[in-house]
C-alpha cells in the first residue's frame, strides 16, 4: 500500500491511496474460509458449501469491505504520523477514478483535504476593543426588586375578579340544553386563571365575577389547548373526545395576586434563611446580583466585538469550497447546497474564531484541569437548584450531580471548551487595550 500527499495550494491537498492485491488478498481468503465454516446455503449442509460457490457469492463484497477498511485505517494512521492539521475530514475527491470491483485487482483512491491555515496573531495594547459597562439605574433596580416580589408573592381574596385574577370554581358537565349531564364530570375547587382564557367571549363571563356567581362556559373555547383542558377537568387527555363542551361554573373563591412585601419572609425565600436581615441588606444583595448579570452581558458583548476584531486582524482564508462540500456531506441530505452557501459566512466566522482561540491556548499553554471541570459542574448544579428556590443543597448532592454531568462525553467536552474559551478571553483582555465605556441599559440594548 502506498500513500501520496500532494498540496494543491496552501489550503487544499490530495491524498492518493494505492492498494494492490497483495495488501488485501490474504485477509479476504481467510474471511472466505471462516465464512464457509458457518455458511448455511440452500442445498448444502451447514459448512459444506463448495469453496468455489462461496467465492463466487462473497468474494466481491468481502474484497470491497477489506479494501475500504484498509484505506480508512491507512489514512488515519498517515494523518497521525505526519501530524497533518486538517479541517473536517478527508472526502472522496471529485476526480476519483471509477472503481470496477469485478475486474480490478489494484485500486487507487483519491481524497480531498482542507488544510488548516497558518497565520500569525500578535496582540498588544495598540489593539483596542470596546468594553461596555452598563450603568445601574433606578429602572433596572426596580425591575429586579419587582421580579423578586412577584416571584414570591401570594394570592389574596378579592371581592370582584379582574382581568388577571384567579377563580376557584365548581365545574359540572352539562348537556347541550344546559341540563346536568347524567354521570358527567364534577370538579371541585378548579383553578381558572382569567388571563389564560383563550376566547374573549368566554373570558368576559369571568371578569367581574363574585363568590356565588353561576354561569355556563364552553371549555373547548376557553381552553383550546388540550393539555390545559385535561388538567382543569382532571381527566386523561385521550378521553377529552367524550367530554361535553359546556360546563356550569359556580364561583367559590375570587383571588388576586399580591406581590411579596420586603419582609424577612421574602428575604429568606430569595437568599436563604438568615442570610439577609434588613431591607438595606436585601437591596445591597440585589445590586450585587444586578452587577453580576450586567457583567455577563458586558462580557458577552465584548466576546462578540473581540471575535470581529481578531478575525479581521488575523486575515487568513479557509478552504471554502471544500468546507461547503464537507458540511453538505455530514448533514446527509438535511440541508441543500443553497442553504449551506447562505449560512456559510456565519460558520466561517465561528471556525476562524475557534482556530484563533486554539492558537492562543496552545501558545500560552492554557489548559482546563479536572478540578476546574468539577467546580464548574457543581456551580452549574447549584444555580439550577437555586432557580427553583432550593439554595441550601448539601455538598454531596452537588458533587453527585456534577459527577453525573461530567460522565456524559458531550457535556464534558462543551464545559471544557467553554472554560478554555474563558481563559483565552481573560488572557486576551490583558494583552489588548480595553476601550471602556459606561452606557445605559437602553443604549446597550440598542447595540
């Protein structure tokens, strides 16, 4: 077997793999012998079919299988041994000679390769990248306070129901003439959020309701979503077809949602019991939360601007035609050539950033340790629990959650790439000059 590497230009190359009969013959002969021992062919006892018949039936497919296997293994070994930096994977060339498995004994396979571009990236304080700091104003502060108060509010009785209030009702299934349906559904203390009713005419029946009011609603109009309707009527969704649309609703409670007040109860719900003991401390903690979230927004915008700056500064090209063919191939008919061409600029920009990121991490010897992976996974788990109001999670639960996450290869890879990118960006932040600008949230959103 022989492999010939030919550079077409600085970004494209060919691999020519030559296979002669001696490379595969012994293995194919052994495969035929092994198969003959267990072959069950009509007219012959198992394992007794003539060698000539086995050869006639299976030599060609076994030859093709073995040759393709040899080619694949030889390419992988060659790329590793020669330390070739390629993009994507080698692809059968459009100049590949046609193979005739019935007559040929020697074969040549030609593969196209996209080569990783070589480029320099020298950074200094002469390279300026904008960094936007978002000013905290009263509007942002009020939005965060209001969010916490709404999240930890409660329903309280109200005399007359408004547009977004909650009704507790007793539901009774009716016939088309509005008489009670024999053996029909009866639901006590069903919760009806007026703001969620999908039909304006049905909603109008509920607005202004008081305890003791009785009216007829069409549940199929009021709740067109079958999952919602089944939950309201407490039946299996598959049984909705046999349920009548009309129900009598008798109001037993009318309630409105009241935001939580800035009391110790709310402080404990938001930040854990006893961690905040006054309104002043609470507002200070909220401001810390705001700063952290706004910094994430600023860092994300910085990353967008940094990518643009460095991709433009590096000024290198990619093997565009090869990559478009490769993208089309790996998506296996899910996208068209036109779609690939339309979306290629975004892919190209992202790939260029990945190459820049990898170059910086290699040159600066940046790496992610197992301890950093574990700590990130624990922090992620803690944040997930906190999102559901669970803040005092035992350490062993967080460790177990993190370990389970990192056992998944795809999750582990994504976390490693994210942490590596964070390290690269942190290093670049120190290498370039940040053009810092404080702007309002509205100005930032306009960007």
